[in-house]
C-alpha cells in the first residue's frame, strides 16, 4: 500500500510538471527582464506584426503595425506613427504621446498612454480588452536597457 501511495504521488507530480509545461507553452512569452528604460526596439508578438522603436532622444516610431494604437482598432493596411515618450514614476511607466498616425493611406489621430514596460512587454488594448497588440522588448537591445529618458 505504501508503494501505491508513492506511485500515485509521483504520477501526480509528473502530471503537474507536464501541465505547467503545456500552460507555459500557451502563455505569452516575454523576456525575463527588469528594465529601467524603454529605449530600444519592441517587436509585436505573433500573430500581430509591427515594430515600436523608442529612441534615447525622446522620440518614438511605430512601423507596419497590425494594430492602430491611435484608434485602438485592428489596422486595415499597416499602421505607422511617430511621437514622443517620457519616463513616468510612481509606478514606473512609459508615457507615450502618439502625434501623427497613418493607417494605410488614411490619417489617424494621436493618443496618450501611460503603460507598463519594465518586464519587457508593452500592451495596447481597447477599452473592452477585446483587441490589442503586445510589443515585446528585443533582447538584442540589452546594451541600452539601462539608459534613461532624455
């Protein structure tokens, strides 16, 4: 009976490890980071597309995004935008000011956001949390990860 109990516990532990691995495979992957600055390249996680570039000089660009962050809707033809950013404190966030946007050939207004970034993920979502985009920090940026806002 003692061996049966041990076998059941071992099987349960094995199933638990397997379930954790499966769930980890389904979950959104992000770098294990504690960033002090958002400066660098952020790439949209699949199946979305696009690049968010946050520069040390206080400017930002969004290129070929599948999500229009100005209007918080899926992009029809690739969204591009420029803007500025600043480091916010208490809690630490990045303040993004989208100035000019373009969704394909259509002009798209701007927007202001205060978003979490320190764990290597920047997420834009609509108010109902039904559509959005997740940008993940490109770890090839590690040399600039400690930089601060201008």
